[in-house]
C-alpha cells in the first residue's frame, strides 16, 4: 500500500464497514481520520486514503469505495476492499464469521440479510449491542478523530485485535497440526472422537484457541465430540464438549477424586490428571451410558 498520512471517510451516520475499515488501517498506520466528502484532489492524492466514499476503487491511489459497484455484485463493503488490498481477505473470511454478515448488512440491508441468514427479521435487532450503538454514535459525532482521543484509540485497538487474532490463529493452526491428536472413544456407540492438545513449552495463553477451526479443516465435523486441552489455571487439563455435543456428559465426573470441577449441565470439566491413560478413562466415563 502506498503510504498515506490521512484517512478520509464520509460524514453523517457511521456504519460498521467504514469503522472497521478505518480500524484495520489504523493498525498499520496511526493517522488522523477526517469525516467529510472528498474532493477530486483528495481522490487523486495517494497520501489520503479515501474509505467508503468517492465512488472510486483504485488501490494505487488508496481509494476504497464500493458504492459504484453493480447492484447485483457479490456483497462487498469498504472493509472487504481494505482486507483484499492487505492480502488478508481470505483468512478473515475463514476465521471471522462476522465478516460475511457485515458485508451483506452494508450492501443489502437488514431485511435481505435476515432472509439470507434464514432468521426472522426481528432477530437482528435483538442481537444489536449497546457497544455497537455507542461506538458508531461517538464515531459519527466528530468530524475529526486524532491519536490520543478515546474513540480513535478504541477503533485502533479493534483493528489491532482483528489482525492479531487472524495472524495468531494462522500460527495456532500450524501448532495444532504439529502437536494435536485425535482420540477415539470406544464407550460411544457412535465412535466419537476427541481432539487432544498436550501441554506445550512455553504454555499457551488461550489453550483452546483454534481447535474448532482445526476440526473444521480436518474434515472431522460430526465425528469429534469433545476437546481436551491444558488448563490455563493449573497443571491439569480442561475437558469440554465440542459444539455442545451430547455424546459427552462431564457431570458424570463430579465424584472422581481428580476432577475438581464438573459443570452440572455436563459441558465442561477440569481435572488435575495429566497422564494420557487417565484422561482417556475420564473421557470413556463421560461417554458411557451406564
């Protein structure tokens, strides 16, 4: 990307797509955001990154608008264009389930998005968060956002977290491919499997991160019923259902002396056990029907 010293986006009501686009841009270059209509000179000046306004998409000039695209084009928003330019679009599309609905909502509106998701149209309003409302309102309230100001700092943090998550998940998937194992549970009539991640050195800050996506990529959806991963609060392991699979009921482990927590609803447990054979025993017990 040609270096830029200003981000320019549209005035008036703010929307998720341009705020998120600005967030990703700020994570790479912490510059001032100006909210006004662009002039022809702005669009011709690559030092000004024009986002979600201007009716031009020209990455060489740092112009990233989508409103001039045909109405039947695939849903593509300003954030899509920024991620494509950074070479991150495919990873974010795979790792962040919120991206595609964001594209649909911005390009097709709430009713078409609800229909595409297969939900009642009032569901989207019920999922709206005060966090979304306040951030968009505060972003809309100013014509300039500069480093050091609360809204600017929050927007930059969002961008940093998106990039760190995507880059970290890519690394985690490689680690899982090297260390993780699939165990079969013989007590399950459906021959369920469990994904096991051993303790690593240094220990992982979020041990279960990426296990869901790793299973998706493995082609074992429907086969894997649970996860076993290092307990970040102790020297043992956490055991949990994968996508709340009912084939495992960890409440059955509540009387085991080496299990210090077993949720009454059966979806998670914590054990001080570290030996492979004991972990497998606990899993067999959780899968048993007797």
